[in-house]
C-alpha cells in the first residue's frame, strides 16, 4: 500500500496531488489518462493539464484508473506541467529531447 492509499482512502478524480518521497517514489492523483511511458519519461493527462515526469529507471508501480491514481518509482529528475495551448507541440518537443 502506498502513502496516498494509507492517508487518503477516498480519492476523487477531480483532486490532483503529487506526493514524492525522496525522489524515488511519486504518487499522483487526478490522472485521467497515461499518454505514454518508458523508463525515462511518463506523459500523463491530469485534471490540471498535461504532466511530464522525467527520470531514470522509471517504472509504473501502481495504476488505478477508477480512482485516477498512478505511482511511479525510479530516480525522478523533473516534473513539468505542459501548457494546454502548446501541449501537442510541447509533447513532441519533450519526446525528442528526452529520448
């Protein structure tokens, strides 16, 4: 059971939180869709907009689509919200940059 599950039993998909423990574990709520992921980058669509997580040896530890919760483990280097107007352009840019 991750930190979020222990402390917030009833997640709503409208809520959006990022809870990071030591740059090694990241719990994210309010996730609408996982756009793409690999061991260096996750692109998520959240209730607050597109979110890019970049790091090393990233793995999806938990995915609960009903509650909109994703847990990522690995070495997290940066977390970036992408501007909605430019999200498609930015996603392409980030995909090229972080490959």
